[in-house]
């Protein structure tokens, strides 16, 4: 998990941005979404978010916290839009479509995790 968190981090997205290449745009968006997802769910203590300058790692203090909305609307919406874009791409076989996105099991797991977390 630690290696995945390092690879899917804001610093990696920023480094890819130095390539100044449109080919990395969607990869950077994906990495930032996963980084924010990890941060929202990986709140350990009240100091970590301040020390690392990552407000998404600050403790939750209200059921109205904007991170709940981000997780259930923005993050899940991003995954749904990605799925829809792949399905709408003409001329792709099912195998090609599967290679362009996350596996069904991964998508289901992410959705269940977000639903479970936001509906506590």
C-alpha cells in the first residue's frame, strides 16, 4: 500500500506535468483523484494533515464535511464518466474496452468503499 500511495501521489502528478505533454493529462488527473481518495480515507491524527500540508488528511469534524461530497459525487462521478467514455468509444472490442479502464472488481470495490465510508 505504501508504494501505491507513493506512486499515486501529488508529487508524481506534478513531475509528469513537467513533461508538458498532453499525453499525460489524463494520467495526472487520475493520480490526483486517487491521491485525494487515499487522503480522505487515511486520516490518522490531527497533526498529519497540517504537517504534510494536506487538508484532506485532517480529522473529520462534521457529517457535512465537503470531503464526503467530493467522495460520493466527484470521485464516483469521475469513475462513472471514465466508464461511459470507454463504452462510447466506437469500434472497440470488449477486450480493448477492459484494457482502457479499471477492472469491474476494482470499480465495485471503490464504490463500496466510498458508500460505506460516506454513509456511516
